[in-house]
């Protein structure tokens, strides 16, 4: 019963899609306020509160790591499956 209660409180996919669609519509129409700070300040705040966040460059590193793992086993790619391994792969240079 407890799991059923948790499921009931999760946002429905349609509701999430509607929220995202509304956000995009507002952005396109120019109804969103201008950011108070710089993009750099935002990135710092995100990294400070979520140190395991992965950016675009990290995603590229993860893809390279997956392809390298695949080559080693004769496959196109082998997925990195755990969060800790994904974060580690995103930080390798």
C-alpha cells in the first residue's frame, strides 16, 4: 500500500510534458524574466549543490568510454551502467 501511495503522488507524464511545453511557449513568447546572474554563476551553483552533475563535455567522454569498452569486446559499444562509473567516465580526459 505504501508503494501505491508514492506512485499516486508522482507527476503524470502528460502533466510533465504540459509543463515543459508551457515553459518553452513562455520562453519563445518572451514571457520569462531575464536571469539574475550569469551562466557561469549558475554552473557554479549547480556544481556546488550537485557535484556529480555531468555536462555536455562529460557526455562526450562517456560515449567515448562506451565505444572503447565495445572495441575491447568486438562490439560497437558497451554501456556504462552505474552512476559512479558514469561520473568517473565523464571526468576522464
